[in-house]
């Protein structure tokens, strides 16, 4: 039986389902969501979240590493799992064994994958039956709308073609499944969009099943004229690269470029897949973000702990490591069994907050690895065992993940993805 005796995370299933519905509406009915469940699903628990997503009908996922993808497969997650980052060649066998889709980061990397696929084509026979059928029922859409209704920055329409999707390739039946990253201006991973000769040549590499092309938007969270202009330019470049492939007779691949803010701020563009990350979990990267879309997202995660000790502090007395807090008057303080190893940033020392019995109270002194201290002077009837809520609601008061990030001087993405692994996740 689960006992809430330290720090724990509560995951609201209803809120997650609501967010899926909201984002799907924005992305369009012919676009499939490919949720980003990397970094332990932004701290929410990748297996828990992916299982709920699978129950909700989601059949595409993306991770940052092969280890993350393998963990999902081993937990029974089916469908397409795209690894958005680099996978070392030593781990290429895992791509084959677990029927994963790998990002092609550049042309040399594509050749490495091709060589592996040819040399180790017998990996099909090494997969267990459960793993080898992982994508049987949940591959790509049978019909997709490549760039339907998309309008690029210079005002000309993008591709309007429909083309059939393809099930992600498996070793022995077309090769290692890959998505080609296209660099449209972020200058991180991918084939430069203007390399219209290099890009089509990848389809001639044996042993690769190219099932998608994609890019990353780097300023889609901003809505200044400069940011909008650059984002639209990126989308235009991506459209042109896709059209160049179509002109060569290359069809049957999925397209995607929108992450959370691409969906929230540029929902007029239509692609085959969309990769919601932070928005899927019902939060924004910053408390100052104001998306263009009229959307109602609900936070999925609450972070809670428990008061384990209450004591008095006289005026002039100090508390904690480094005596970083000194009372200016008589105070009542509470020790909480949570610290930076549980995902509460040390930078919140003497500046963060928690909710106790509906009251917002300050964090005082230095946050330790396993404990922290609250000033609960203004909280009536407080006692050992009461909840301390760092993200979530207590009575009429609420602390959002965005609020914690603002106090810590960072973004919500970092706050959530650094939630401690020892903090138990429970679904409510």
C-alpha cells in the first residue's frame, strides 16, 4: 500500500485527457499527436504517462534517448517511438531489437545506420514475439495531409498533396526506421534545407526505411514580429524541402515541425504529426507566456510533501546550513521531508513558497538534499503530518509550476524534468 510519508507526485488523469483533446483540436483532426515523453515525461513518469496516452488512443511517441525508448517498449508501449536525439552506434542493435525509429542527424550518420542495417539484418529473428509485434497495430496513419492548407511566409501555398503513410520499417522488412531531421534555421541537428540534392539521395541508402521528415522551431514560443517572421520562414523552408522531395517522386513519409508552442501559436499550419511536450502536461514554459490559441490546459502534476517537525524560533536565532536565515521576530517553523533531491531547486532557498492548509508560506534558509524549512507563523492549527504543497492547490490558493520556475529563475521545462527519481508518482 502506498504511504504518503515523504515527497510524492500526484498525476491527474482527467487533466491529461483534457489536454490531449485541446491540443488535438488545435492540431487538426488529420494530424496525429506524437507526445514528447522524454526526460521521464517532463518529470511526470514516462511509463505512467505513456500508458495513459496509449489507453487514450495515442500511437506515436518521441523520446530523447534510446534508453528512454527501450524502457517504454519493455513496459508494453506500442506504436511508433521516435528518438529525437543522437544514438551511439554501439546502441544501434537496440533500434532493431525494439523496433524504434531513429533521427538522422546528418548524412554521415545516415550512412552509419545504413551500414549497420545491412550487416545486422538478422536482428529480426532475435526480437521476442512481444517486441517484434510492437508496431503491428499502431504505425503511421493510412492517409495524411502533408502540408494541407499551410501558408508559408511569403504568402504562397505549401504542398497540398495527400499521400499514404507507411508503417515504420523493421529490420528484414525494409530496414531500420528513421526520420530525417531537416535544419531550417536552428543550426542544431539535421540536413540543411537548401541541400536539395543531398536530401533525396538518402532514400537510395540500403537498409533504411525513411518514414518521416521533420524540423524544430526555435522561437515559436515568442510572438514578436521578428519571432513570428523567423518561425514562418522556418515553416516555409520545411515546406519547400518537402516539395522538393515530392518533385523527385519521393512520397509516403510523415511530416512534423510543431512542438507545444508550434501548436499553440501556429495552429493554422497542418502536418501529419505534432510533438506536444510541455503543453501536454498543462503548463507553459514561463508564467508570462500568452499563447495565440484560445486553449484551456490543466496541470497534470502536483508536488507534495509532509511536515515532520514544528518548532519555535526566537528573534535573533538562525536556522539551517550556513545560518542562512535569521529570525527578526519570534517565528514558528516547520521542517518538511523534501529537498533538492526531490526536485525542489536549491535556488528557492529564502525565496520559494509552499501551501500549508490553504496558506501560502515562504521557504526559509537553505534547501537541503532531503529537507527544507517553512515559516508557518501565520498558519493556524498546524500539526505534524500536514501536507506541504509546492506545486498544486490547497483550498483557494494555488502554486503553479510556472510560479516555481519564476522564483527559481528558470523555465518550467527544467523544473519538471528535474523532479527526483525517488519521488513516487501516483495517478489520481
